[in-house]
């Protein structure tokens, strides 16, 4: 499955799509990018006069790249035209740097395990300067609707 086809199978759409492009994907790892648009509603009040991207959205970028995209790729032989469901089951993320409106981030994920449609990944998010913004472990269930 190509990177472009993986993106077409994502179960998200704007304004909740947080993957602009996939740079790399294989059975073990994935790298994707996203630019936080300055007009996102969250910036109006987080924080007054000095907006910062909420940590939950930074986590969501890593989940969409690391769990959803990698999960779709791993299930590529059984997905066909279906759009799978993805549900995060656990998260442990540490935050180190803020992300401002308009910033481009790069998310990386490395598979720890994938069995019984549960995917666990080591994830990291970097800013355009290559500085680590946050990292941790995410896990989630990938449900292929054609197998329900």
C-alpha cells in the first residue's frame, strides 16, 4: 500500500485530520508531518495573547501518524476499500517544548507490537528545528470494519 493510499483510508477529515503527509512507512515505523494552521479555534483561548498548541492535539498528531497510519499499513491486505476505526487505549506522553501556531511538526512512531489488532508504538514529535517536542508510548485498537 502506498503512503497516499494509507492517507485515503484514515477515518478523519478536516478539521480533525492532523496528518498532511507521510514521509516514510514500513512494517516497523512511520514518519509523518503536519502544520498547525494559525486559524485553529483552539488558539483563541490557549493562551490569551500567546497561543500554544494544546498537548492533546500534539498527542493526536502522534496517534494519527503512529497508530492510525501504521495500523492501516499493517492491515493493508485485509482493508481493501474499507475505512477502519481506531480507538486509543492507552497513552503515556512527556512534553518538553511548546508548539506555536503555524509550526510544522514531524511525528515518528516505531512499532513495539501488533497483535489481535492492538498496536503499541513508541512515538516522538519534533519541531521544524529538529528539537524533541514530546515523546512516549501510545496503544490503540484498529478495527477493520469488513471483519466485524
